[in-house]
C-alpha cells in the first residue's frame, strides 16, 4: 500500500515528537548536587580552625583537644635563637598564660609585648605553633612608655578581632 500524496496547498500532518523521559536526568542532577554538598560540608568541619584566647582555651580544654587552633594574646618572656630559629615565649591574655614553641622565621615586628596570633596545637600544656602572625595598627605611634602590655582580656579581644589600635 502506498501513502497518498497530499494535494498541493494542504498542510502536512504535524510531526510526532519523541517523548523523552526526564526522570533519569533530574535524578542525576540531584545526585551530583548532593555529592558536591556532601564534599563541601563534610570537609568544612575537618578544616575548621577555632580562634581562642588563653583563658577561653583553659575554660574548655576538652572541646579543643587534638584540634588545630588559632590562639591570640600577648607575647611575654620572648627567647629567640637566630641560629636554630627556635622561638619560645609565653602567650597571655592577662589572666591565663601558656608556653609557646615555634620554629621558623619571625616577623620583624615581633617583640616582647607584641599582640600575636599563633596557629597550631596544644600538646600537653605547651602550644606548638605552625604559623605566627603579629597584629599591629595601621598608624605608627611612638611608644610613650606608659605601661605597654597592660591589657585586659577585653582589650586584647578587641585588638585581635577588630584589628583596632591598642587602647
């Protein structure tokens, strides 16, 4: 049997559209988004670094046990060996103090009573630093010799969190 030839001027019948099942495509998209979300959120907790002052650490040592921390405070009793690059000092917030050990280059602005942020881990009662940052004001002011280093924990928190000037 032959198909009839349409007469000139008559419209052709509409072409059949092939229906696609979109369910596999939607499921694949949801699966990919779920996998990406799991990878991002799952690794976020592993890379989380807590920021604490020495007193905050002392109040909840179990929470921070075995975790990488950023601890901020004042450097006291600084001892630095330029030959071995070994640095030892006590980090304090005016209430609590912890000994710190660090090996590496020290910033030029590092000195006794400098406001510092160390990243590392507590091992026993000693903080072992991996990196050292010195906080400073954007303005230079000559030392007036009036009790530098006599900060309250609130003053230190303001300096460390806001990058503000020393009170």
